[in-house]
């Protein structure tokens, strides 16, 4: 007897490996049931237009939603000490740009954009390419490589560390801390051991950044970090120290993990099931920027975003939503909405049409989207042109990290094949 939708949703949020590998049948079921699906203490939004509305409307609140039922329940079952740890995590996490709303969000975003401009991103292009080439150099003659551990995770992390003048040699430790921050979003927060592990990682990273800022104030540094440090202060147009830590944490965490998963998901998808699409990109590399948009729609890492309904009863797609409810916008489902995309379960790197929601929408649209796109284009262009015969090294199914919110391949052994040089 097949499992019910509710049973499969329970497995989904437990990060069941089979559902992480292929959540798309479940998404079709949810869309077929209507634009809004009530499950336990969540309101799931699965259609494209209602999802855009929720992401854009000011009556739904951003962040983990410490006042929401999902998180209140976690605090209720934890010990007093672990409840304090979880509250500390909420306080730290919701200081990020993506964790605040209204005037505070506008202020932090405005300050960040002073340093993180489109011009700056464009000027980074040649440097990103040099890092891609540098990380590939020792791998060229190896018969087999582990694509993530030996190559992909390094590229966006080195880019971000060098932008902010953080030491390259600390990247393994920073990656571990960043993983703790990422786990906070999708983890089972009723588990004491998990809360303690995440708390240690988050606050170890915070201490590291505090020490780093002390060293860099008044010293020579990169233009980007200088712009951030010069915006630090006490008046309403400047960062305060917690703002600066939160902004830099978000950039490093979201910037490297999201890009790593986007590229790796894309490579796995193209090589495993869609070699014909890889060959289009090999023969027509000018299509790669457009193909990145299609890959974000088809296999992008972000599967859902949790928001919080406001302090008054509201509506989503004509459905009444109680106040202070956890609203999960299912980006992965909305990006395959049959009402918006023709043949949405097919990958077509030549597709044009409505923009995807892979980087969110509205005031909280991903601040680092341009950099993530540029890095993905650089890696795909390099691989399709220099290593056009790259293939998966194993016939076994690809395994994914145990995180349903940020879907990403756990390991990807590949054979680069012969190198083509122009």
C-alpha cells in the first residue's frame, strides 16, 4: 500500500534519502491538491504565483520565526539550558539581512549593497576564472576525482574569503562552522545534541570573526572589507558590530554552500540523465548563462523557505491563514508549476519564459545572486570546453546531504577525461 501525502511529507522533513533524491512526485501531488496545503503546524505553498506573492508581501515575516509554532514547540521540549542555547541561536540568526524585515532590512541591505555592487561583481570575473583554473590544475591528470571535496567547494569559498580578506588556509574550519549555521534552518531542533552542536559552531564562528575584525580595523585590507568596516558605527546609517558579524556570516555561509550545491547538482543532473543537454552547452557555450537559469529552476538547491504569517489573520490564494503560522514556500514545487512552465519536468537549456524562484523573490531576493551566477557560468564553461568528455565515475545513484531545505549532492566522483586546450 502506497504512503499517503502526509506520511511522505513526514519522511520529507526527516530528510529521507529517497525523497531528497527525487522530491518531484511529491511536489506534483501537493500542487494537485491546491495552492496551499495544511500539514501539522505548517502551511505549504506550492504554486508559482502564490509563492511569489508570499515572498513579496510585507504581511509575511522573514527569518526563523521564533514566535512561530514550529520553534515554540522545540523550545518547549528542550531543557532550560538547551532552550537558552536555541534562543541564542534565534537571536544571532535573525540578525542576518534575510532574517529581518521592514526598515532594519532596508538599512542592512543598503549598507551591504554599498560594497557588494554589480560593478564589483563584474570586476571579479577574471579573478573567479583564475581560481577555477588554479583548483583544476592539480587534478588534470588524475584518473578520478571527488568533484566536491577536491574542487567545487573550494572555488566559491576561496572567492568569498579573498573578497573579505579572510585567510584561505582557514577554509576547512570556516566550512565546518558554516555547515553548522546552515543546519540551523533544516535540523530537528527538538534534539538536544543537535542544538548543542549547532550552538558551538555558530558561536565559534562568531568569536573567530570578532577576533578577525579587531585585527583588521585600521589595517590594510580588501576594498570590500574596508567598505564594510567603514560602515561600522552607532548611528542609524552604519553597521553595529552584531550587524557586521551577521552580514559577513550570511555572505560566507549562503555564498559558498548555495553555489557549491547549484554547480554540483547541475553537473550530476547533466551527466547522469541529460547528456544531450551537456552536448548542447559543449557545442554552444554562449547558451550557458541561460542554461544556468534553467538549472536553477530544475535542480536548484533551495527547496523551501520558512516565513511567518503576521499578527493578523491573512489569506494566501483565497485560503485563510491563522496569525503567526509557519508558512513554507515550496520553491522546488513552484519552479515546476504546470500552469507556468511547459513540460516542467523536462530539462531544456534553451528554455525561455517566466523567471524561476531559485534565488527567492521580492525584497529578500538573494543579495549574492549575481556572484553565484557568474561562478556557475565560469565552472560550466571551463568544464564543457576543457573537459567535454567528463563523466560520472560510478553507476550507483547519487547520494544527497541530509538537508531537505538546501538540497545538495553529498559526493560526486567523476572522471574528467582528456583535456582540450585551444
